[in-house]
């Protein structure tokens, strides 16, 4: 009997301990107490309660806004890039406007969920406007300039531009257009980050705005006494044999001047890939001109001067001094 009674008491103690453990593990019973405990850790500022619970809610909402914002902007970006009827500039404009709308909507939804009255934000509107007027003026100017650039499509990704507002002028291909700045990659693979506002206010040469055809001038000089018709034919042949030179329109040769030591010509040719550089085209044409001139006996002059020495009348002999 004693053994049976002891066994029943042990069983009751076991069941009681298991019940207490189950109560502790039951979220439906402990969650309100946990939230109340988190809310009790904090302090009051006037009528506003700042607690650990409130901070965790704000953190959770912020994480949700960031995750949803990134996912929505990525989805919008992919959707616009699938629209083949839009060019790259229009796709970028749609992406930027959609991104702004998504983040603004999520921010307003987060403010409403947190119970923050929008009328309370009017207190900060004056200070915010002052900050924009002074500290953020350039930032918002670049933002508006970037939207304008995308709307009028004066500069698009892939365009070859020369910006005169920098020293020396920046020449390269537009890599991408961002909200704040434009990325331009030069032939030296140096990437310049140029503010959008600078592109709106400075002199910009867009070599591929209407089309990608660019005319290149290659100066060539021949010696006086050269058969200029033969030299012209050889220069045209050198241009036509260059890989990047277009056949329509065809290259032409102009006699530009009679120089001090040479008869000066200009070979005018067209290319349709200015992003590949201009110096290499000139180099290729000039090397071909050199070989053709050498094979046909056409002389390439070097600077020289002809000196004409005149004879001056001899001085009269001096008279011997009288003794």
C-alpha cells in the first residue's frame, strides 16, 4: 500500500510539472504577458510612449518595407525590360518612376500602420523644406535633372558623349543613368560619375544622338613636286582598306592648304562605332598611307627651311693714319 501511495504521489507531481511546462510553452497564454512585459520597458515623452515593444514593432515594419520595396522594384524593373516596344531610355524612366511610387506608397502605408498621424508631420515640414533648400538642393536638382534626361531622351545608355563642363573634357560611352548621376566610361576604362545637373547646364556633345555615324579627319602632307592626283588615289585606297571605315558615304580627300614644307590634305571618312575610339582609326589609315606612299615613291616631307645668303658690299679700306 505504501508503495502504491508513493507511486500515485509521484505521478501527481509529474503531471503537475508537465502542466506547468505546457502552460509556459503555450503561446496563446504567454504572448499577452510577453507583450505587456515588453511594453512596460520604456519611458514617456509627454503623451508619447516609447517602449521596447514599440521599437520592435517599428523595426519589424521597417524590415518588411525594405524587403517588399526591393522585391517590388525588382519586379517592376523586369517588367519594363520585357517591353520591347520601349527603348532603353523609356525603360529606365519607367523603372525610376515606378521605384519612386513603390517606396513612397510603402512609406505611407508604414506610417499609417504605426498609427502616426500625418498631421503631426506638418511640424517638421518647415524644417524639411529648409533642409531641401540648403543641404539637399543639389540632390533634388540632380534627381529632377535625371528624370528630364530620361524623358527627353537627349542622353541614353550606349551614347557616346563629350562633356565640356569638366577639365579636360570627358569623352566616353554612357554606361547607365542613375537618379543622381550618369556613369560614363572612357576609352581608358576610367568610369566618371557625372552629376545629372552638370549634363543639363554644361555643353554636351552627343555623337550618337540622331545616328551613330561620325566623321573622322585624318591630316596627310606630301612634298612639293608630288603628283597630287596619285597621292589622292593612294589616300582614298588607304581609307577604303581600313576595316572600320564605312563605304557609304565613301571617304573623300580634300586639299586643305599649301604649307611651309608640304601640300596638306585631309582624308574625311565615316565610322559608325565611335565608342571603339577615333585614334585607332587614324593610326590604321596613316600606317596604310605610309606603306602605299613608300611603294609608289610618294615623299612625305619633313619641316625644312631654305636659307638665301646675300653678298653685302665690301667695306672701303681704312686710310692709314698720318704720321
